[in-house]
């Protein structure tokens, strides 16, 4: 499977989370092999999660159509509430996790292109579904990062979209005939066996902007590949949000909805959140034991990535053994990739024999 290569490049333990969110400081045993990480012994010796939770120790996702203003709302709200903001992941989110200075080639990032999707959504090479499945993986990894940040620091996290709302794009692609029904079945199977391992956001905020206005904003964005996004595709995303995602997520999470003007009033949105009682959803059933189990999962990004791997043939996401080997050895030939982090003399790593 094309996506299996994701496990080859994810750092071990919490190093992936730290690479995305903070600069790691030197300390005792910080080499790639002997890095300190949370585990069973930490829990046995008294490490607990609930004492660090405060009023806004929550996971909040801000959802909406393309160019709906959700990013500006999420960032402003995070600043207002003292929460950690995570912008929407792109196809190169894995490079951020591994701390790459420059994005690697698309061969090592899902073999898909967002620009190609918008210019040729029915591409014969299967780019559309490959992109959709890769983005679900990136959202899942980011969501694991968000939960790890929450459980480790007690600081809440605000995300742009989440793996729970990722399906709106799949439904829109399917309605517009961009992907085959076999791809829809595969995606649903993948999601069913992976999303169940995670708790939904405490709160979902939906920014409601009509598809016509979204299309107008896209044309004004200055990005050439967004100039001709079909209105029907944007309407399908909007319909999927309102008919599928919002009714479903409201069963387990608090839900707030605003139009474009209301979403700009950060004081009002923050006040609405303050009045929420958060009296429903699976988060209420958690304790230090389940938080420990959750933390063990989300810090192991290899395990998170493996949740989406099933042995099923689909031309859109499957490559041959020879092509896989070619890409594998091409990756290993990159500077600093032959051995584990800290053990590559070609990028200046020193005292390797002492580690």
C-alpha cells in the first residue's frame, strides 16, 4: 500500500509531537535512543493527568467550508482563551513532525497533490482519493498531537477541522463523481477501525458561509488553482456538514454555529464557550487510568499510523514492490535518513560511537 511508507519516517515517541509544537531543549538522555518519554513506570510512580486540567483544558475544532474564515477564528480564539492553536495540516504535515527544514518530495508525502486535485479532480492516476486518504492520515496524526499536548500540559487545543469532520470532503467527492464507490467503502472501513480509538472534540464550532460566497472568496485568493473550484463541489461540502457531520457530532460534543459576521466577534464566541457546561460526551467518563491509556496511544505515532493500514488492493493507493523499494531506498539515501536521528555522520552528527 502506498500509505504504508508513512511508518518509515515517523519519529519514535514524543519527538514527533515536540518537532511540530516546540523546540526540544537538551537534557539528560536526550539522544534518539535514550530519550525520556512517558510510560507505565511514570504512571506507577505517580504521574497523573487530571490535576493539571483547568477550565479550558479542552479540544475544540473549528469547522467550515473552504475560505470560511475558520482559521482566523481559531487563532484569535486560542489567543483569547490561552489555548494552543494548531492550523489545518497540509500534505506535508509529516515533514513538520520530522523537523524537516524543507518539505520533501511528494513521493515521500502521500504521492498526491492538492493543486492537481483542484485543477483535475477526475485525474486518471487516482490522485483524488490518494489525497483524501492521505489527508485523513495527517488529520489523525495531528489529532494525536493535540491530545498528547492536552494530556501532557493541561493546555487546551484549538484545531482547524479534525479527523471526525474529514468525511465531508469524501462525501462531496463521491457526489461529484471524483472517486469510485470502492474508494468510499475503503475510506469508511479505514475510518471505522481508527477513529474509534479517539475521543471526539469537547466542542465543535461551525462557521456557516454560503457556497456562493465561498467561491467568490476563492476567486479573490490569488491562488491560481483555486480560481475554478466548482460551485457544486462547494455546495456538496456545505450539505455534508449540515446533513451529516453536525447532527452526528452534536450527539457527543457541544456545538456552536455562527455566520461569517458573528464569527468575527471573538468576545461573543468566547462568552458563549464560557457559558457551556460540557455535560455530555465520552470525555465525562474518563479518569486517570483511561487518560494514561490514551496518552500511551497518542505518543506512539507509529501505532497511530498503523490504525489506518489494512491489506486491501485499490489501484489508487497501491504501488508495486519494485516501485516501493525504489522509493524506500531513495528516502534512505537522503541526508540524515540512513540511520536513526543522531547517528548520521553525513549531516554532522558527532560522537556517534558514544551513544
